[in-house]
């Protein structure tokens, strides 16, 4: 199974915004309070983790976007 990219692809951005034209996508993202970066071709780039948090109603911040530290717990292994 292929792992998705860290950023949304062009089709996903179009589905999110409802627009195919990058300038319309940018306008939609800006008017709806989404964070994005532009490529050199002026296409919006949106991070997948940011997208998931935003869609879940969680306000992304630097503290809750960072990956949680975990350790391997073998205590329950027979």
C-alpha cells in the first residue's frame, strides 16, 4: 500500500476548494482562513497533517502539530 505524500496533490486541493484554477483556490483558501504556501508556479501547497486537523475542527498550532514522542512498550507481550 502506497503511503500518501506529506502534501495534498492538485486534485485534492481542487476537491477541497471546489476550484480547478489556482488563483480561485488561493482566494478560497484565504477567505476561509487556511494556511498555505505557493509553489513557484503559484499553486497552493497544503500540508496533509494540517488538512486533517483543520477538517477535524482542531485549530492547528505548533504544539499540537508536532509528532508525539512514543516508546515501544513490550510489557504486554507474552
